[in-house]
C-alpha cells in the first residue's frame, strides 16, 4: 500500500513576514522557506507507518514553482521514497491544488493520503477536505492519532468539545493536527541518500487540470498595531474605563 503526502513550501515559521510596499503580497526576497509544519507531521506519520510495516511506499507531492524541489528533497531525506513536483504558479487556490492532487491520486492509487490540516501562510484548512470531496474518500480531519488495521483505520480527531474517534474504510484521507507526532530531523546520511531517490516532474496541463484563478487578491496589509495596555488601581476604575472609554459594556 502507498501513502501520498502533499506538502507545501511556506515561509519558515520562525521568520517574521513583511508585506510588500505596494500591498500586492508578502515580500519573499531572501526569506528562509521550509516545509509547512503540518505537512512535515504528515511525512513523519507516513514514514512511521512504513517502519511499522503497514505501508510499502511513501510519496511526497508538491504543487508549485520549481523551487519546491528544495522542500521535496527535505521530505525524501526525512524518509519519503520518491517525490512528485507539479510545476505551477505558487499562488494556486486550494480547489485548484485539490484538483491537481486528485489527478495524481488517480495515477498512483494510494491507500492513504495524509495532508497537513492547514498551511501556516494561507491558513485555509481547505485543500484536504476539498480533495476528499473530489475523490469521494472518507476523511479523518484534525487527527491526533491514526491506527491502521488491514483495510480499516481509526482516527482520533481533535474537536471543539474534546476528542472524537471515527472508523474509516480504506482508501482514506487524513489531515494532521499538532499532537499526532513529533517530526524527526533529517540526518546527513539520509540527506545524501535523498539525492539519489526518484524525483518526477509534471504540470497541470500534462494532468489535464484547469488551475485558472477564480478569485483576485485586491490588497495585502499588516494588522494594525495594538495600543499599549494600562494598569488600573481598582475594579471600579476598570468598570469605568470599560463603560466610558472602551464602551464595551452599557452604563
């Protein structure tokens, strides 16, 4: 059984992003890029399934510009067996990415597809569920635990009220939450081995997928600066400020 893990190239989580002066987007010049942290959790879970003998092959897939090769090589160093890059514009909409991934799924027929629950740039949490809808596969989103037994899987989901366990029949879609696992670091020998692992490149046109944008980004702006807080000496003073200055409670 194969596991397919879609991954995304994003700004490193430790980098403070800057908005371009003309408001057209984020300034990515000389910015460190990385594998989206939730996608990295997906790679780790797939590798653990292979180490446990549950699956035979881990395939990392990225949809984006040619520089996504760097992140796919990282996934290969972390334990993925091969990589597929679909070269396209770096700002595709979630639905377009889901359509491209469905085409890859149709070609590869993996038993499990593991997404990160969201990317830390767009923060949409849409691609995984959209992919599940397009393919008609059962899904376990926001997973904090995944147990596979034959053609059945149990996914423990993190929901608002606590935890929910769902039973799914293969093939399935899973989206990872933070508590699913702790990703490993790539060792130097594995980084060297990654250079010799299979790496395929294709395009949406080759896959017969229309990725034209349906929306337009009008403006990008940083959030307004928050005003400094103040200390109050008593509850009475606090209530007075909430009434008369903040006007968040009625007199």
